């Protein structure tokens, strides 16, 4: 079982072009900003969804068409191959801050060779756009709807802390119906909408008048989508006319012919299928949904086209491979940011030669956040793997790029070659791909009400969140930011008498202090009461948020193809999709379980330490209590070592959150989905959290997602995954994540590959949901910190995304290094 | 009760990927009749528990109250120059161990809260060891299982035999990692409970063997043949150490010896020398005896592999 890693010259040129962009030629996508701002200014009173349609049509009709010499597949979300997207109607207040600074500072931050460049015209355009949007953006509209208590109550660290930031973001996090775009096309959808429009007109009611607007919006967007493709066709012909290379000329003319056909009509070839996916994704991106919108099951969308072409001999395997290579590179060109760091920090980055693009922080991640899912099952339960699955995965192995994310779906049909490529690729570049367990994920989807046939076709969004592509509006990005419940903060309230010792803020539920509890059970029930309260608080906020959001910022680009919307005449944000869900993540499971275990063992079972003494130690951040802290670290069993008692506490403390959450009906009458993911928030949550009974000092990072605590794993990976498997994974309908890092020596060669497969398989057989691993030694990471240039290609998996290690901020690097390394 | 038989071990390791086929859990026993110059587990060599000291874990006397300084009856724990604490960047005074004076009473290790000072192992019953191994059985699948390794596990014969028996009786595949330097009758006695012997051949010349490992090789070679003749399955492990045993002549003789054992040899593992055990010597206050030897290069390993495979032996590197 061998595979070819040599990429074609054209792919090599495409990679070089990317690099050229990355190294000091990246620009912000101001084109979209200008088009949307102009349209909204001129159509202030238009109904929101029609405004959305009008703007998107305008974008398709007037955006700059560019075709580069290296292009095999065409387009981009901005006027160049790679531009950084941002959503002016979502987050804009960084603009006056960043661009309103003195000329000298502005130039150092945004006009220094190597930086992400903003020219003077763009600067003034953006400042005036931000001025327009200031009181018309998402945040203002949400504020205009929300009840006061949402703002008055701090959530006290338990429910998502950065409320203001969250409300500004679009929801993102869904998978549009790419399959329909490829196989049916916008022409047929337009005809269907015309019929629906007539139906509504013939039977107009108060209820469906709004649907009339929806169908009109759909028609407008379909026209835009077809128009954009035709404009690219013309672009190809213009380019062909001035091309001297006869081969390229023929290729451009062939593309032109396809471009006149696709979008309106079903794709006929692999190239057409992939091009439709890209165009549709650009439209979604222009709609502003730039936060983890995913493409999911590409092999399913185009697998038949490939098989047909291979059978007819109109394409070779090598040609198909080149197309997938190009596809992955072009998808990776979709990059977005929420807000850049401040100018002083940018200047520092520029000086270090790192630039805005090369920085990964918790608030300004630059990534498309797009996830591609490989393989799986067909609705009848048979294998969903095909030739396209293999070639697609192989492209990731050949290219070694951190973006987009990719996962393989593991089930009994997962072919050996897929396992081999997946593990060998992941050994080389952390988390490319990650592994998802079909059995558990399908069960979790069925438990939230999805029929098994549809559940079998799930795909992954963003980082780890499962959805039914093209059929569900999953809202797993919650309010667009890191919505979630911080379990350790709930326990801290129980310890400190309803107070957050870092801020001094009081919570809503008065309770005892640690030394006042009479039994461990009493403490557990107080914890349960606190979690229950904040889950309730959090879900209320989401209910309000979703109403406000849907009124002003419907998501037409998703609705146009989504199953259910055409039938119901409703946008996805109005509840039009066939299925609906709402995901809320949790975090700090390991810290909470270890903390509870410490209290139970030391203070109740062993009676080695009094509750008062532990409380006092926590209040002074262990100052003068080092021996107690060492006793906790060295004698109390920790989650991650296959200890039944603490593992049971981990299961219990996360179930309290999951069970409570799932007892609610969410926005759009949907099922609420629990999950656990932290991205890099385990570092920022740690910074904001006082000392905890697990021996953690104030400010230190928390454990990530469902992974055990850093440095607390002593029994190796078998115990590690066994502990993790004891959580109630089927309740994590919004996904979860287990990170594991190996020393290269422990998993080298074919035998190492095989043993990793056994380990993953065993974790999944025990009921684990998802796993991703890094194979890199601590000493290598230390070297990379010292010599970032030499290690610029080192890719590691952080959370639901992979990134270049040297792009991470130092605190995130430290956290990554301290995560358990498993080796023999 | 065989379950109450105790063994002195220094570790039990899950996902032990280098100690036999599949995913294995390895029990490492203490004590070895050989003392190989390249030994990467110095803590395995002696039966007694030594004192291991890991300065990076020491929190400093300001934080713990200097418990080890007070506990030591021989004055062998001494203070070092103040340095910055990794915990909170305050200045702390850590300790060092004067190995000359240390009587290895382990009193300091018993009081050290951070386990910077710790004994190099612990006593465990067969039942406890089995329970630990059994926890991982889900991961063993077809090929994996338990590996009893050392040191030389045959040196604690009662423990090793009973643990092998217990695992075997519970359907767990058993590998025994042995130097072969053990009484014949004991090897024959344990044979029925061992699915695969991981059997080291370090040098074919007995004199050289003795100078490198402190023991001659006659017994080892004889026992290999004995196990082979009595139906034992062997995976021969050959460390490849430049300047010591990696010369052509010795390697050819080794290969020929493996060949002479016939179908009992399932696989020959060629293990390139590495110096990764060095830090353990420091922890134990010992010096690493093998100087000026580098790991063999890839070409040497490839050529060595060919030597073995050309004789029709199934062989692999690592």
C-alpha cells in the first residue's frame, strides 16, 4: 500500500503563489465592505432578507473577476487569490482604533513591508464604513432587543464571559447544501422558488407574506450565483485571447464553457463539481458567515462525478489528484479574522517578521475554520467511502497545510489505505486528519431526534461539531463566539460562598463556603444547583439572541439550498431548515473532576487536611501551603490515569451540565446539543481563574476540552484514553475532543502506525467520540521556540484546528508543551 | 496463595510498544545478573531500591520546610545555591545528594512532598500486578498482552512465574523479556506460560560478552537452544552497538546462531544503540560508563538487516 507524494508542477507553482501572498502580500478584503456598505446605505428601509439578497446580487455582479496564471480552479472571496475576510456589520469598532491612530503608528502597523497591508484609500474607506455601521451593526440590533439582566449579570465566569464580543459575531458554523448546488443547481432552485412564489400569491395570508419576501430573495440570489459564474466565463475568454501558450488557452476556453453551464445546471464533471463548491462557498463567505462554515462531505458531493469520469476515461487518477490538490489549496485561501490585535502589538509582530497573518492568539485567529469530512456511511448503512475519499485525503498528505481542517469517519468500512494515509499524515502534521467515531456520533444525533438514515450522513463543522450537511441549521458556534459553561467556575462559587475571588463579583445563588459543608454529597448538590442555574441563564440568552439575530441578519446564502427552507418558505434563522439544533460547549472537566477528587480524598475520606485548611490555601494561592499542593499533585488520583473514582467524578460533573442543557428546547424549538471544546480558551479561562483545589495555581491554564490535566498523566496513553472513554460521549451531540501527544520514537515506522490505529480503534470501541494526536518531542518544540525560522513548517494540532507551532503566542506554546507527552 | 507472592519492580507501563507484538503492558522487575555498559535502565540493575533525585521537581526548602534535610541521618542531603523557583519565580534553596555519604536509607524520599526524591521502585503482589495489567486488556486485541521485563525477571522467579501463570490463565498473551542468564530448570518450568521469549543475544564471544556485561555467554546460548528444542518461541533481540558488537564477524556469528535455532526464532529484532537512558544515571547519582559511542548510522543498520535476512531469517530494525 504505497501512494504518490509528488505534486505536479502546476500545484507546486500554486503553493509558491500562496507563499508569496503569505509573505507580505496579504490584504484585507475591503471589496466586500465597500459593496455591502454602499448597498445598505442606499437601501436602508428594505426588508432585511431582501437587503441581504440585494447586496449578495450586487456582490456577484460587480466584484472584481480575477484569474491568475496558476489557477486550476477559480475565484476567491475577495479581489485577489488570498485576502483576509472580516464582517464589517459584525465587528467594526477595531477599525477606528486601528486606522484612526496617528499616521506614524498606522504606517508602522499596516504599511510596513511584510505586514498585512492597508493602503490609504482602504484606510479611509474602512473608517467611513465603520462610522456607518457603528449604530447599525449586529451588536446594536442585539442590544436593541435584549432584556437588561443579560448585561447586568456577569455570568460570574460560569456562562460565557465575553458577552459583548459574542453578540457581535455571526453564527457561522453550519454546512450548506453543497450536494444540491452540485447535483441540482441554482437554476432548478430558482424555478422552484418561482412556483412557490405563485403559490403564496394565490393563497396569501399574514403568515406567509414573509415567505413571499423569502422566495423573492432566493430568486435574486440564484440570479447572482449564475451571473457570477458567467462573469468568470467571460474572464476566462478574455484571458484566453491574450494567452500565447496554446495549452493554457485551450484550458481557459474549456473552463469558460463549463462556467457558462455550472451554477445554473447540475455539474457534469469533477472539475465542475469542485468549482461549484468553491463558488458557493465564496457566496456564503460574502454573506458574512465567515466563522467556521464548513464544506463537510466533499467526497460524497463529487464522488459519483469522479467515478463516472474514470469509467469513461475522460480523466486519469493523476489528473483527478491534481484537481483535489488544487481544491484543498483554494479552500485554504478562505481566511478570516474577527479583529486584529492592537497597533502596538502589530508593530511588534511586524518588527519580529511575524505579521498579523502569522499570529495565532485567542481573539484574532486567522483561519477559514473550514472542516472537510472524509468517508462515512450511506443512508442505508453501507460504506460511504469512494475513490474521491482516498484522493481527497491523499491531497492533505501531499500538501501538508494546516487549513482547512479534515477528519476521517471511522467505522467498520474505513479502508486500510485510508487508515494508513491518515495516521502517516497525522504523524507528520498534527491533527491532519482528526478521527471521528461514527458509532457514537450517529447515536448522539439519533438521540437528539434525527432519523438514522440522515444521521449516517453527518459531517463535521468547524472543529468537532457534527451536523447533517444541507439539512440542519445547527448553530453549534452558539452566539458566534465561545459560548459555553465553565464548570470549574461553578465549583469555585461553591467554594467561595457565591463569590468569584478574582473579581469579587457576587453570583446569583447564595451558598456556603468550602469549610461550611457537612458532607461531600452536600458540596456535590450545591455544584449541581449552580451549574443548573447557569445553564438556564445561558440558554435564555441564546433564545433572545436568536430572535434578534434572525430579524436583522437572516442567512440567505445557506437558506437558498437548505432542505426544508424552500418547503417552509423560511430562512434558516427563522427555523426553516429540516433539522435544528443549538450547541453549547463546556470546558474544564478535568480540573473540576480533579478538584472534587481532592476535596473528597483529602478532606473527607483520608481526613488528612481540613476543609478550612484547603480553603485557606486556595484563598492565598497556595502561598505557604506548598506541601499541601504537592500532596494533591502527587497523592490524589487524577483524571487520565484510569482511576475509577476520579473518572466517575469527571463523568458526573460533565453529565450535570449535559443533562441539564438537553432538558431545554432551544431556539427554533430545537434540541440543545452538549459538547466540549476549548480552542485556546483553556489558557484564557485559566488566566481569569483563581487557585483551584486540583493544585492549580491562579492564572495557570486549564486542561483542554476533555483531555486530562497537563502533567498529570502517569500511566501512559492506554490509561489516558480509557479515562476519557468513561465520559458519556453519546451526550456530546455537539462533539468533543481528546488531544494526545506522542514522542516520535514511540510510534515510528509501520509498526507504530499500526499500533496507533489499534489505540484509536480501542478508544472508539470503548465509546470515545473523537481523537487527534500530535507526534512531536518536547525537545523539538523547545528548539522551535528558540529558532522559529528553522521550524516554520512544524504543524501541530491545538484544538479543533491545526496551526504552525511558531505562529502560536508564547503562552499557548507553553500550554501545548505542557500537555502530556506519551512515550516509551 | 500465589497471589500474595511479591515482586520488586520499578515500573508498569501501558502502551509499551517496543516490548513485543501489539499493544502491551510491561512489568519491569528489579535486579539483573548482567551489567551491560549500555544499559538504558540503571534502576533495573539491582534488587534493592535506590534513591532517585530529580532536581527539577524539588520545590526548595523555603516551600517545603526542608524535610529531607531534617530526615537524613548521614548529612548527605545538602543545600545548593539559591535559584529561581519554577513555581513562582521566588528564590529557593534546593538540595543535592552526596552519594558518597548516602546510605540509601530512603528516609528523605519518604518525606519529600514533591517526589523529587523517590525510591527507584516498589514492592507489588502478583495479584496487584495482574490487576494493573488486566485493566489494559481491552487494548491487547489479537497480538498484544503483558510483557514481563527487567532487569532480569527470572531473578525474581516466584513472582515472574506466578504472574505469567495468572495472566495466561486469564487469557492474556505473555512475553518474557530475558537475558537468558537463568537456571535451566526454571526456564523449562516457566516455558508453558510464555507465548514468546524476547531473548537478548549481546555478543557471541564469551570473553567480550563478559567484559561488556559482567557475565559470560555460554549459559545464555545454551539456554536459547534449550528453549528452542522444547518448543519455545523466540524473538531474538540484538543490540547493535558500534565499537562493541557491531563488527561484521560478530554479527555474522550472531545471525548464524539465530539460524541454528531453527523455526523457534520467529523474528530477530536489531536494536540500534541509543544513549537515552543517560539522564537516569544522573538522577541516581551514577556515571554512564559507555563513552565515545554514537548510535549506528542507517547504513550500518540496513547492512546488518541484510546479513540476517540473507540467511532466511525474519528480521527487522527496532
